[in-house]
C-alpha cells in the first residue's frame, strides 16, 4: 500500500512539473512577434493577373492585380502606395477599383525601375497605406 501511494505521489509531482513547464514556456509572446502578426494582418497579398505595355499614347507599362476576401475588411489605400514582392518595393499604385459586392480590389500599378514583374507573381501592399518597417529602414540606409 505504501509503495502505491509513493508511486502515486511521484506521478502527481512529475505531472505538476511537466504542466508547469508547459504553461511557463507558452507564456506571452515577445513584442516583436506581436508586431509581425499585426503587420501580416494589415497586409494585402494578391497576384498579378494582367500586364500591359501602354493603355494610352505616352503611357508606361503597367500591371493589374486582383485581391479578394475583403468582404469583412475595409481597405485604406490610395494612389501612390507602394507594392512589394518579398521585402523589395516593385511598384506604385496608379489605379484602384474596389468591388464591395464581391469583396475584391483591383490594383493597377506601374513597375519600379529595372524590375521585372510577371503575370502570376505574388505581390503585396499595406491595407492602411503605411510603409512597412523594413522598407523604411532600407530607405534610411540602415
């Protein structure tokens, strides 16, 4: 009987240690990770669906991307906002069409100098028009 109670106490102590360790290691996330999650939630990823040489005389080449899933989100974007591929700025918004009924946004943008953009490329922009932290660091030479 005494062996069983000693074994039971050992199991309870072991489970308490393991449980405490699990709770301790899954505590609060570092502030940097929270910032990344907030930035990702504010990011609009989309694909380039059309490229054109020039629509009008004197016009420059451009691209059109389409993003969906905006039925519950409200974009706050404007002409001149930056378009990124990875961490690199690859263009600037020149036209926007928001289709509230379908929850989609058509984004027309001009490419940056010496940047090759293909139909099917995955690009992104900030939904609130802010400059991402890493992009602003690269502008200041950090």
